[in-house]
């Protein structure tokens, strides 16, 4: 969708209509992204998304002039989540519950448990690393696009992603059998500090 | 070109996609509510800012106008005295009222026609009071209104000239003492002046008659400080040795700020 294609200058009513159209079309994706960025805390994700969309609404005409507004709003969302994380970073990390035996491949319940474990492990990462993983694997952006969204270098994206994945490996471990080159087995269910 | 995903990356991607949820119902309404709240907050901040400016500008503008009208602040000795620009929040910048017996021919030059706009009470001249209206002669018709209800104490300062050879005693009427006092020596640090810092009476002793004329003629110059409840009118008796009856003047401080 490209709201900006409607023209460079849009009136107030057009802007309101185009904003509603954008929210209708993108809110599900953005809300899931907010959920992932906030560590699946639904209330905080709603608050984050509402705040970001309200700010976007204020400058909607300007945002639309640059073409597709979604990357811009996505960037606002990431920045807001990092800001929020900075405010809350004194909060201590919560240990993951003991996972018991590792999930067996092909078992649907185990698969769900594995996803849950991964997402909870994701929530324990620093906001910057979490944002990199969300942009790379949820929004399916390339390293260059992720770097552009986060306003950092491609090298920084690579290193952040590498550190984040290494930490996830430690926390969540392999799903079925050892991962080649990982060198890390399944954890004991508690967060390990590097 | 994309690298091949590792197992962990594949699992992570699948987990993220599986985590997709529907947005909360009424998202658009919530955004509109937030936006209205934001508009209200910004509006309130603007109103507060405008109110603050409206309160601050008249006294400052008046002080500046007074400065221009008198050809700027007197040079020379005035360099050691801050200009009479005042506000109740910064009384430390107000100049000192001279001590009662000091003889000072001049603290700087006024416009040559300064007497035209000034109010005369015997040998005492309230400079530009006629033009600005911050002091007027008391009329015989009724007493001046009392303290303005809810008026805040305001510090004011004016230039007063006393003819050579005279000694004038300014006494605040008893009824006005709860809301008007003179300030003798602005030594209150940075805090606001409370009424108790002021004086009920002040003596201005001009230089002897034989003293050479100063910049403004045969007069001694004084900065006269006072504190008054804004919006009030205070009767003051001006007594000199030669006059049989005191001259009564009314000091005022209008709602838009004290005149200086």
C-alpha cells in the first residue's frame, strides 16, 4: 500500500481518511510487532502502538509525502520500544520456568512450547537486539533495511543479530538435535548471563 | 542475496509469525481519544504560556518605556545602581532607596522638561507621575479605595526629586500600612519582599541651598522604592518644615503592574 501515491499534498479530510485506511490495513502487523518488541505484554503493546499511531496521525501528511508510511511508522515503533525499554531496564530479568525434557520433533504440543520458550527468551533480550531480530525475522527485512530502520550500520546489525541469536541458543537450545556449529546444548531452564 | 537460515532462525521466524494477533478492538477510537487529549494538553500549555507572557510583559514594557522616556537610565552614579526595571519575582535588581540624610545632587540626567510631566508636592517632585499616573494628589472628595482584594504585593520604584534646602518626610497613612510601605535599602537577597520589610515613614533630605546644581537643576535625586498590593491606592502625607499642612498624595499600583 502506498498512501503517498495519492498525491504530494493532501487535505485534512483526505489525511484522516488515508490514516484510517492505513490503520485498517497495517494494525495487525504493527500490533504483532509491538507485542514482540514488548516481550508479549499485551497491555504495553497496545499502549505503545496507540502512542506511536497517535504521533503518526499528528504528522500524517508529512509522513505520506515520503511514500509508503509503513516503514516510517515501523521505525517509530522500534524507537518507542527502545525508549520504553530504557525506562524499564532496571527491572530484573525473570527466570524462565524449567522446561524439563526437550521438545521432540514433530510433536505439535512441543512445537508450541518451543515457540513459547523462544518468544520468552526473545523478551529477555535487550531492546536493541530484540528490535534487530523482529525486523529481520518478523518483518523480513534485509540487513541493510534493518540498519536503515534502526539508524545504524549494517555491521552493527550483523553483530547485534549474532549476539542475540547466540543468547537465544543458550536460553532456548536446539529444537531437535544439536544445531551445527552452535556448540551449546539446551539450558537448564534458567536465564544465563553472559 | 539471503544466507541460508539456521535452524534457530527458522524456529524463531516461525514463532514470531505464529505470535500474530489481531489488534485490539477500537484502536482508531483510542488513537482519536489520545489525539484529543494531546490537543487539550497543548492548548492548556499555550494558554498558560500566553497568560505568563501577559503577566510579565506590561511591567517590563513599562519599565522599558520609562527608560526611553527619560533618555535611558542616568549615567554616572547610576552605573553603581541597577536600573529601576522591576518585577516582584526579581526584587534583587531593584535599586536602593537612598538613606535619609544623604546629599546627592544628581544620580543622572533626566530629560530637560522633566518637571512638565512630574507631580509636585511642595518641594518634592514625583518624576513623570503626572504623565504616568502612579502618584496623584489626594482629592478632598472621599477617601481612596482600600487594599485591592486578592492583590499581590508588588515592588515598585520611582524617581523623586527634592528641591535643595528642603527635608521632606513621607508618611504612610495608618489605614494604608497593611498594604503599602516604603523600601529603604533593597537588601533582601533574592527572595521577594514581604510587607514587613518596608517602612511607614521615610525622610528625604536634599542638599543645602548653596550646593552647585546637578544635572537636573537644584534638586537632589532619589530612587524611591515601595511595596504595594497591586490594584490598591495608598495615601501618603508629604511634610516639609516650611509647609503648615502636609500635602497628601495617593500612590497607586494598577492591575497591570506597578508604574515605575
